[in-house]
C-alpha cells in the first residue's frame, strides 16, 4: 500500500509541473481512494492490536501455569520419584496417624553391650590442626570403639566318589 501512495505522490508532483488544473482533477479523484486505503489500514491495525492483546493474555496465563508446574516438580510430585522421596504435601491415609511410634511404655530396652577391645590405639596430635602450634594441652580423651567384622571363612567343598562293586 505504501508503494501505491508513493507512486501517486510522484505522479502528482510531476503533473504539478505541467499544469495546475490537471493536478487538481487527479488529486480530487485519487484523494478518495487514498482515504479509503488509509481507513482499511487503520481497521487492519486495530484488528491486529486486538489479536495481539488476546495472544498476550494467553501467553501470560501459560507463563503462570508453567511456574505452577515448576513449583510442583520441585516438590517431588512427578511420577518418577518414589513415594519415600516425596517430601511435601504427604497426606496420611491411615486413621491411626496420632498413634505414638516406637516401643510401648514400660518396655525394657535391650541394648547390646560394648565388647572389650582386643587392642587400644592412642591417637595423638603433635601440632594444632588450625594454627600449627606445637604448644598443646590435653583437655579430654574421646573413646570410639569400632567393631570389625571378619570376612566369612572359605567354604570347603568336598566331593565324595563312592565306588560301586559287583561280586
């Protein structure tokens, strides 16, 4: 449409140089077509603006939905996460959710006694781990007992070959 308008303007300028009367008649006849073209363009612009506003609303709604879905995914609500790893929004299906866990009241504990160590290793420091000073003063001794489980003994496999005889 712009190229048509430019052509008309060039034609008008050219004809103005030739004759003032000819220019006025062409201008009057083409003026109406230019006005109609401008009105069509204005209607098209208004329609495109309405369409653009509708699409902007749709995009805003979709952005909101995306944020909600990202929040749900962050809460481990996807189908690939096992139920033990789902941390938030857990709904208790059991009616006894108020029940106390653990051993009943008055139950006597059964703690295994710590065995007597076979050997004792003294772990001392010659210098401070933080500043490197050798002027150390012992404050306390912390005891830690580690029980090593020996590897299982090798299984002995015996094959018996029983010979059978005939007399």
